[in-house]
């Protein structure tokens, strides 16, 4: 139980049966990785709920970056450490103004993050070259409301669904480590999110006659 929810700059744990990842630290990601690196085609379902952090004392207003979601096809060569070499294909909320897009908290995107060399200080121009936006669209992010997100990874395809409606789709580049297989992950960036009812389902190709 989170007895002092607004007094920690970084917190993760289980609150009322839901996994909570929360941070107000600038440029800090919180990520939980699970599953098998040999997983291939799968669907991930999860219920998400976001709320603005109130950690920073008044009169400083805390900007809720609304950046959170699912990772699929995750590779962490030095697991459990990342060291920059990790890669993934994200079905996520929000955006980083990548590739000319305007920064906004009202967006959905599918993003492929490539491995990068271990570094102590991030060069943002280099970082932008290690991530590719596969699909993107404006979307008003619900605040303090639970919604259902589905991410499907099959072959070199990825899809993002909200409440049973297909929103985005993309083709994973052939040079990406997650083009065929990888773990799953849940994450937040400069915000908090509760994750509930997480389910991973294997996807099986259907033959032309309709059989498995």
C-alpha cells in the first residue's frame, strides 16, 4: 500500500491490486519487463489509468507528460540492465515531437526504438536517430479514467487498439531486433500510470481454409 503517494519522486509497486509506475523526475523512465525473449506472435491487453503527479511542491506546477503504454518485441542484451543496448516496439500514449511532430499530450503512436551504445549523457540528436515513428495520430488522453489498450505483434506487423477499435498499425523495419520476437514491457515517463488486468495471448496464423 502506498502510504505516502505524494512524497516520493520515484515509486513503483502494487496499489489496490494494480501495478503503479510513477515518477516526477525529469527524463526518467520506469519500465517493467516480462515474458520470454523467444516469444513471437502475441497480443497484449491491459487496462490503463493515468493521473497527474502532485509530488512537486507549490507554487511549482508539475507538468504531466502523459507518456506511458506498452512495449513489445523487447530485447535487453544485458538483462536486467539496459545500458542503452535495449530495443523495443512501443504502442504508447503521447509523443516526443519525433520527426517533426509537434510535442503534445494528445496523441497515440507506434515507435520502434533501436539499440544505442552505452552512454552517460544523452545526445538528443543521436537519440532521435535511434527511434522511428511507425504510425501516429492525435488522440485525447483520458485523465483519471480507465481505458483498455490492446497491442498486437504478428510477423513484422504491429497494431494499437483502444477499447476494441483499431487506431494505428505499422511495419517493423527488417533491421530492428524485434522484427520477429521479444519480451513485453510496461512503462511510464515523467507521469504515473496504473496497469491492471494484463493478459498476453499467443496469436496463431489462420490457414486459407480457416483452420489453425
